[in-house]
C-alpha cells in the first residue's frame, strides 16, 4: 500500500474551488467534507488516479465505485456521492423501468381501425380512420409506407372523416408526435388515399374501440431484443421514445427512487436517453445495477440479455477490453457526450472475478478527452479484475441477434382478409429532371438506331 500516502496527498492538494451543473444549479465541490476523499485501499485505483493527475485531469471531476454484488466489499471508490453526468448510462434506468412495467417479452402493437366498414363500391370510408399506437419505439417510415400501400391494395382510396392518431405514436428518428402524425398522413396521400377531414391527436385510452372495425395490426419484436439493441448500440431515439411513452423523465426518476432505493438528490433525469444534463452519483448507479440484476434474475434473465459483452458483442463495447485475460468477462453500458461537461465518458455494468465474484461498477469521467478516458477505463477495470484474482466466469457473445427494425408484417383482420386485393395504382409523378432524362434517353436510343442502320 505504498501509494496510499501519495494518493492522499494528491487528493488533498486538489481541493481548489470547482463547480459543475447539478439539476441546473451550481454545486460547489469545495463544500465537500474531507471525509469524502479518504485514502483508498486499492493499489490499482491509486496508480490509475496518479495517471489521470499526470495528464493534468482534476480528480474532483471523476466519480468511481466498484462493489461486490452483495455490497460487503468496496474495491474502489472516489467521489461516489457526487452527481455527475451519466450520459447514455441513463439508458439502463429507462430499460429497467420498461422491463418492470411491460415485461421482457412484451410486443408493441400498432392497430388500424375504421369508424365503419369501407364502401367497396366507392372505395370510401365514410367516417374516421384510427391509428392506435402503443408507442413502438422502432416503428419506421418503411412500416408507414407499407401500411399505406396495403390499404390501397385493399381498395381504400378516400376517407371522408379524420385521421385520428391515438397514443404515443412515433415515426422514424426525426418526428415527434405531431410531425409523426402529419408524416403518416403524407404517406397515405402519396399512396393514393385522400383524407377529407383533419388530423387529430388523442391520448391512449380515450377512444372506445369495440364499436370500430378492425383493419390491420402491426407487431414489434420483443422488448428484450429492442433493449439489447438500444444499449449495445446506444440508440438515443429508441430510449427517448420508450421513456416518454412510459411517462417521461419524472416517471423514470420516481421509479428508481421507489424500486432501487435511490435518494432524491442522487439522480436527476432530463432525457431518458441520457442526452443533455442528466445527473447521477456512482453510488446511485451501483444501487440501480444491483436492483436490476435482482429483477433480471427473478425473471430468468442475466445482465448480458440487455447489455453487450465487452470485446465479443457488436456495438459500442466491441473494440474494447480485447485482452484475452478479461475478454468475455465484462458486461457494460457506455456513455459518451463530448459536448457536455467538458467531455463525458462513462461506463457501468458488471464484471465477473475469481476472488470477489460479480463486481458492480460505475465509472464517471468528465472534463477531459473521451478517447483518453476510454483507454483509462479499460486499464483501470482490467487492473481491478487482476487484483481480484482474475476472471471468474467467461460469457458467450449475444448470438440471438434480432433485427428489431424488421418487425412483423401488417396482419389483416378477418374482415379485411376476406376482401379481394386490388392492384396498387399509385405512381409518383415524374419530376422535371426525370422528364429531361427521359427525353435524353429517347434521343440516345434514336441515335443508336441510326448508327445501327448505318
């Protein structure tokens, strides 16, 4: 423990006035009590922190906690009760709430209803067309186009009522609810369906559907597959739509306080994806991971069912922890935001060791180079594993790779299945450029014919 005295001197010498944004307000780091930064038992942490200080990184901008699964052994700790920006680690909070509220095998449905049957003779729906969404976070423009074209092939060309969008409907990466509904109407129009009325947005459960005529149903992949892709590739759009559909940032924060025992001051959620100025302490993150681990175990699942295995699985952790000594023993969620808090790189998850069993870890690095912090995290966590006797369990890669964006086709109801499909009649009108190209093509053909005859 020859580095204990050195690191204590370094930490006490780095006590200048610092500030950061916490819940939108200034938090003075100089108000921390000296007991927050005590001499640490880990030689690995002492050496790693010395390396950061050698690079002129302020240790007050780092939050670290590594604990055994049962919480009885603390292997590394620094500023564990100071709120930092977790970046995309916040997606784990959104994932936890979604699993608890919906279940791992839940599938999102998007259902189309008519106010009454379609008049086959006139190809007209004399009433409203309803799109009822459960908030499928991976519903794409391709799905909307397929819907529009299928309705046309079934004979619908005119809606004399309104387009009524019910529930948290999202479409593609760029469209919130109002724009998603407008874009859905545009796809219907481009396919040849004219809607006479306006577009209305209604909350979920506000429309009585038993009296409506069921036309089509679209079903997503299972939630567990959606979450794995979201966390492995850190897809912000999925997390934001999913979290907003579950009640938004406030609901996520309250869920963690209730189900993971987090203190109110230890977490602030601005976006379910982790974008912007979210806040969480390393201790709160480890408590969340412990509660999530317990929940998954109770449902015959493991952490790697919703997060990637470092060095083996595709995604943000694929190129990291490639050393054979620890490859396949670390599961984690990365967080990156170079534009906030001077540069943010975070990592949280579980590592399997021989001496201490599964270790829960949360590493928050701010105000520095993201690339440098990533290398530092890899070296530090690998050192912790070596200090804990090496790898205790090797995991397999996530082989059940599901393309969550290729969801099931639109399934017609019995009513629609009995109708004879008509050919798709919509053709996009040619633009001026395409007309010019057509004339040029005809001219070239004629020239070619003359040369052939010559």
